[in-house]
């Protein structure tokens, strides 16, 4: 079997579309696009976590704007990419602050546009991650909340059910490669930054910021695997966005991880 790696940077929806069409068999996406896809009948299975953010996603206010926490954003414009983990984080932060979606104006934008709109003052606040947080703060934006207040944000290795059942050896092989890659990254951080910068055509400072925003974790530990997915399912059901019948068991399969021999790494 020939394995081809495609690059869909920050495009969970594009990965879902490619998997639905059968063009891609395995992908790495967040809990929001995964749960939404399966609620719409995609039938994908989460196999393991790949990376985890404890607090790398930030809600920032525009340069010069002073507010008293998240509650101070009432009546303000907030930029975020819809149907993303950032979107879930924002709505949860608003709810925790006693605000509803109608108390603010939420602007649906790409990650790049969120940053640009924030720095230009066209948005009063935005949810950003990785190097975009550093760029925003360098431009005078101020972080007022992060995802440590709403829960871990995780990307998962997911697969099409038909492919998983037909090629289990490929799935376990990919898990082994991901774990070896995780170990190599931890042992060679500076070289990893250089490789990442070259691949992403960015500078090393930006590369380091992006890499440090998440921890690599090839895991089925409940804290990194089941719990973030359960939170997203409950969030979307509470929003009325998906059917109440979807359960965690519908979208996970830990058997491939267990067969792979990969060990939990803490």
C-alpha cells in the first residue's frame, strides 16, 4: 500500500470533506469538526489523541481596549472561526461570564483574518492560538482568558470506518510512527523548530511559538481522549446543533491503540 501525506493546515472542515469523499482515509482534526461530522453521519472514529493544549488558546482584546474581564465584552465584536474548538471555547467563556451569544456580535473569520481584524481594531476581541497570540500581544493586544478555563483542546487521529476495518495494520503503524515522532521532537526541540519553520515557510520564532502552544500526546488517557470529546458532544447537544442520540461510544475506537503497543507517556 502506498501512503500519501496531504497537508490541510488549520482546516478541519477540509479534512472532513476529503474524508467524506474517500480521498483521505486518516486525518488529524479537533473535537468540534469530528463530533459535527459524525452527527451528520460521517461515521469517523477517533483512534487516539495527537496533541493537547492546556492553555495555548487565548481570548484577546484589541490594542487600547480596556475591559473588566470577559463580562466586559458585552456589546462588543468578537472574531472567531465558526464550527471550531475556538468557537466552543468562546461560547463557553461567554456563558461562564453570564453572557449569551446575543449579548455580543460574533464575527466568523479565518484565523488570519481574526488576527488582522483584532490588530486593526475592526474586532474588539478575538480567539487566537500559537504564534498568532504572540503576534497579537506584540501589537498591543491583551489576553483576558484562555482555554485553561474551559478545558483541554485536543486534536485526534481519526479514520474512516471502512478503511480502519480493512487496513488495521496501517492504522497501528501510523500510531507507532506518531509516537516515534513525538519522542524525537522531545529529544530534538531545536532541530524540530528548524524543520517546522522550513515546512511551514515561516521564521523560527513563529515555529517555536506554535510548537510550544501544544503538547504532543499519542494517548487514549481519559483526560486527553474521552473527556474533551464528551465535553464537545454535550456542548453541541446543549446548543441544539446535533441530535441528542449521539454518544461518545459512537465516535471512538481504542482497539487500534491497544493493538499498536504504544505506551501512555504521561
